[in-house]
C-alpha cells in the first residue's frame, strides 16, 4: 500500500492521522481508495467530483501537475502528499 501524508488542516477527516495508507497504481486510484476509507476527506478536497484546483498533489515530493497528473504511477514504496493551498494573513 502507498503512504499518504495528510497535512494538519485535513487531519480531522482522518481521525487525526498524519499518515494513512491507500491502494492503487495511479494517483487517481490511490485517491479513490483514500476517499472510500475517509469520505469526509473527499468533501474537503474535491469540488463537483473533481479534485479541487486548490489542492496540490505530490508523489515523492514531485508535483503531479508536472508529471502525468492523476494518471501518475504510484508504487508501494511511494508517498503521496495532499497539500491544500493556504491563503490569508494580515491586511
């Protein structure tokens, strides 16, 4: 199974776990398995059935947008990282 790192802002959807496992041979399959096991996470990172454009996904620290997107291959020794964009600050 592939390790998926969960950032602090999303951990309430994974019962506080910072790392969970999911199965699949592509990022899309891993996310599908992840969302099946943690349905609340799907609600937090997707819009209209698609991954939100404000969520970045990395495989082993490489942004999948510069690889094969959600079709990027994933192996059992890989780590998928979900990283929602953050904004804010003082005016």
